[in-house]
C-alpha cells in the first residue's frame, strides 16, 4: 500500500467528514446491496465494488452501465437507497469515531458531514452506529453532482463560512479523495482503501487522530 510522507500535524479552521468508510463501517450492507444489483444486471460483482465506494448510486450506475438513460439510473438509485436504508445489519462505527466527533462538538469546532447518502440513509446509518449527526450536513439532496465532483465539499465549506484552503477533509474512497483535492482542500485518508489514492496523510482509523482546539476556533490535528 502506498504510504505518504505528509507531516503528522495539520492545522485547519474546519473539518469536512465523509460518512461511509470514514465515520461508519457500512461495507457489509454496501456489498450485499450492490452485489445483488450486479447480479440483476449481469455484471461482475468484484468489478462493481471497485466503482461504487464514495459515489452516489446513480453516478456509479452511469459508470457501470454507460449506455443506459440517466433517468433509469436515478429511478434505480431511489430503489437502491430504500434497500440500503432498510438494511442496518452489520453497520458499526469506525473505531474512534464517537470520541472524535465528541471532541469536535465539545470544543465547538467547525465541522460538517459531507456524504453521498441521502438524509434518510445518513440518519439511519449514523444512528445504527451510535454516532451523533453534526449540525451541518451536506447530503445527496444538497448537491447536483456526485463525488468525485468537489461540489459537496465546497458547499460544506461555504455553509461553515470557511475558505476551502482552510478545510481538511476526512475520506476513505478514491472518489471522495479526488473530490476533496479538486476542492483545494487537504485530505486525511482513513483506512486501507484510502491508502491507494495518495491522500495528504493516512490513518488506519480515527483512534489515531487527536484534536487540539486552537485560539480563535482553529483546529490542530495530531495524526499517528
């Protein structure tokens, strides 16, 4: 796995946090739902799983079925979201996620959830994992383009009133890391999937992140 040589200390004014694979381990559900979808469409499940992490469902479908009309992808995506929202079996918090969020909230530090899930799915998964939802959330309904487009992260920064270059993104997927980089933000990769996409820094999970509040509302991140 490629390793980075980035410093282990980063400073920021706001953090933008992906959900799936970053705060919540939902891989079991994603595997079940998307492998069933692959079977229905005669596609190789392993190849499908290489595409779907980090993107909204319709965007993954557009990559996998490039000749299918987009309105069919949106309709299929609605069914997929309902299927995923009904399945919380195996959804758990990424190690350290609860403590990480509590440290940010307790110190009043600026942060937002930026996820490709919709409101229903993100609320259900965060609840199943026992995690509190951040006050500021950018979900699928909030944007016109899926990651790897940077729209979601730029919108999160704008809602927090922080310049993109003063934000740090936490992400696990190639699509999400590309989105954060395209937004002009530094990216901390979380977990083994992230290591293949050369984030600015890499941690195995959130137990390896310590948050230090700075005077004036800034954030110093200590990454082990």
